[in-house]
């Protein structure tokens, strides 16, 4: 219970507060709304491979997790009023869910990323590939140097932090054995795209959709602690829709923005498969004199040097973007092309921007997420020119569109952050 006019919120997370990833954007949106109601002190505990010095960004303290021995020590040091983390079953969420419960500190977990239903058997392979990857896919440059050690080395360091947290909590032998049997097994062999389990159930769980609420209930989460609030990430988009007017560029060529989906960075595809899809698609588009193609890679997980090399080696005639705002870029382009589950797809549907989704790989993850009532799908590159034309002339039934949006991201009314904040304040007051 709090009575002061200022709260301290602890945010254990993979990336720093200035990163442009969807998890960071969602947290920042919630904090922005929270600060309208009460003064907020933010402590971001960053789980990154590269160690860095403590940094202060305005009213934010950014600290590397290895500045402390365990999660309990961090909670004792900062005495937060609430701990906010992504609800996915990860080392950081487990450590702080358990430590928060031990220290009687309210915890809030979030499930905002859409779940992928099909291809459940792939996720074990996916996680193993990420463990043995050359570097952790969450890695971003914070200081001047970037640690390029293998992902498995970083995983061992994270596990040490978790085990020290467990030790600090004085688990008895039975509790320790039960934990060591349950957590690694569930985390690695989960049949879900986003692993989830009651072991890291927080005080409050914020869900984007009713389907997420139903999934968590089946895992034993307390129904009373599950709140469906939508996806805060898209609140700003709701406000901007009325101000964005997409018109044809009126140039001789149709401008196409080809957005990559970081499939090999996430261990879902091999680099060779993803590079091949990109090269084949751009080469196909370049056969047509009426198209001008540019490439937009992921702002955080992709390596711009890697794609510069790809363009140079294959002599692809494209302009390359990375950090630029997607919402600003799409004003300059007529059609968007992409090929994986991404916030880009959601934003195009919300903004009614013509988009073509490539399903050229047999195990495409997008098959279970989108349908041709709301988005144009290309399953054969020979048909891509027709698919682009169809996308530009597509009319989507408003009811079908609204149902699709509700299924993907939940309520889209610009009030998701407000609902999140109201629920958070209930558990700390």
C-alpha cells in the first residue's frame, strides 16, 4: 500500500529504454501514462551480454543486471512499489516473479505479443538454435563496445543470476529439486511460441487479448488476476490514424518498401533461407520496370553491416533503412512487402496501408495469424505483380477488419495504456 506522491517502478527487461523494440515501446507507453497520474522513479535492470556503466536518462536509472548478485538484492536496494516485466517464461521474469513474491512486492507481467498457434513442434528447435547462436539476438549496443561472445556464454551468466536468486530465497531441498526439474524443462520444451507457466505468475497479469487470458487460465493462472486491456504499443497509432493520409506517390514507378522479419536472428529460419528469400524477391521485383524497391530491416535485432554486405555481394539495386521510423517511411511508399509475424503487419492493417505478405516457405509462421480477408498473401513469386495490384485495390469489410484487429492485438481505442495503469495502481495502493 502506498500513500506517497511518488512511486518507484522496477523494470527488468532485455533492452534499454531508448531501444525501438516493441517490448520497450509498450513499457514506455505505460510509464508515460502512469506519469500523468503520479511521479515515477524508473529503475531499468537490463539483461544484456555487454556490461556497461550505470547510466541515467532523465528520470531513468539504467543498470546492468550483473551489478548485483541476485534479484532479491536488487529489490532490497531500490525498494520498488511495483515490478513490471514481460510475462514470457524467461530467466529474468522467473527471477523477479519469485523474488517479488518473497519480498511481498507487487509484480506485473505482460502478454502483449500475439501467440502463434501452428507449428508447435518447431519451438524446441528454435530455442536450441538461439542458445547456440553466435550472439544473443537481444543484444544492442549501449556503450561504445559490443560483446560478441556466443549466446550460450551469456545464458550461463543469466542462469548464475537465477540460481543465486533461488539460493538467496532459501528454498528447501524439495522446492529446489522441483524448481530445477520444472523450469528448464518447461522453458526449453514448451510447445508454445511464447513459453508461459504458472511458475512465474505475477500479482497482476495484463493481457492484450481474450485468447491470451484463456491460455493462461489453462496453465493455472488465477482468473481474478488476469486483466484484458489491449496492446498499449498501438495507442499512439490510434491518435495518428486521422492525421495520416496515404496517397499514391504519383511517380512513374510504384514505390515498394520491403520489410525483413528477423527470422534467422530469432533462430526460426537459417540465414541462408532468409537471405535467399530476400534476394529472390528483390530480383523478381526488379524485373518489372514499374517498381522501385527499398529494404527496411529490423531496428534492433538486425545487423545493418550484414545487410549492406548482402546488397553488395548480390548487386541488389535497393536503398537500405534501419533506424528510420516505419510510420514516417510508409508515407513515401505505395505498397509494403514482408514475410513474417510482425508489428509491421498489424500497423498496415490498422492504417489500411496496402501490404503483401509472402508465404514462400513451406513452414511459414504467418499461415495461422492472417487471412486473405484482411491482407494479400503471395504464395508464388510468379504471381507477386498481381498480388501487389490486388493489394492496392483491396477493399476490406469494416466488420471483418475490426474482428481481425481484435483477434490480433485486442481493443484498439487508444485507451490500452490507461487501462493498464489503472490496474497497476490497484495492486500498489
